[in-house]
C-alpha cells in the first residue's frame, strides 16, 4: 500500500459530515441502480458544495427589509467556475449548481495516449475572463491523479485567481500525485480509500463512476 505524504494529506479537506458519509455508502453498493446512484451523487455534490464554498468572498449590498434599510452580505456566484472533467465530472454539476446557481461552467476533456501514456486534450471550453474567477474542478474519482493534474496544469494557463479540486473519492496515489504537481490546489473529498488496483480503479471504491452515472456498464 502506498503511504500518503503527510504534506499532501494536510492539503486534503475530508468532508466527514454524517449525511455525506451515509449517502456515499449507499452509492458504493453494487446493487444501487443508475437512478439512485445519480440522485445520490446530486445530493452529495450539493452538500459538498457548502464545504468547498466556505471561504467564498462576500460583498456588501444595501437592501430594504420591510422595516428599514440595511447593509447585508452577498456572494458573487458569477465569479465561480465549476470545471467538469468529462465525462464523469458532469454528474457533479447539477448538485453544485443547485447551491451556487449563478456559477459559470467549463468543460475539459482528456484521454490518455496509449503509446506515450500522456494526457491529451480533446475538448476545452471555459467562460471568458478566467483571470477574475475562482475555479472548482469537479471529478468524482481522484484515482491515479494524472488526468486531474493535467487538467489543473492546463487551467493554470488561464491564470485564474484560485483553483480547488472537488471529488467524491480518492486514494493515497491520487493525493500524492496531485500534491506533487500542484501543492497550491486543495483537494476536497468525502473519503480516502485504501489503494488503486493495477487497472487504476480505487479500492474498495464504487466502480466506474462514469458508467454508473450514465448507465453504460
Ligand atoms: N475512475 C472511476 O470511475 N473509478 C475508479 O475507481 C477510478 C477511476
């Protein structure tokens, strides 16, 4: 088993709220239907969005209550971009957007070249003015960490204000790879599983997240 680098572990926010843990357990079960897997992922994603947006900047606005004028706080949701790593990342979007409906959405598609084993980009579409925005990259599984790290490398070319990585499950290998490539990118996850198998699947895990979301298994 691969040990987790202590510095890398310190960069991980483990979201251990009982509701998150409960829903994750239901999703892991092999008998969970596509319908319930997708619904649970949506619910979990919205709960995790609270945690990942905890330090979002607030601004003052002057409003009228029925009784008087006051200065109150609002977030500028439009400054936030959720970037989905295709295709499984799309399963997280509805949940996070239910909490921050004004956020923008970007998509990045990568595949691994079988000869060079390098991540190759096949799709990249981001909102304008990325240098003014905070990014949360979403992908349910941070497994080898290679495509996640490649996605973050590419996103850094857009010079965003900040980048966070939100997943459902990760493992020591994914945490170490991400930290080595991007120590400035905190990882938010609901669980750190034991290990990767030789096919790059997380154990005990939940199987192929994309297949379970889209019913293609
Ligand atoms: N991607 C998945 O969907 N599942 C894993 O276990 C690892 C990567």
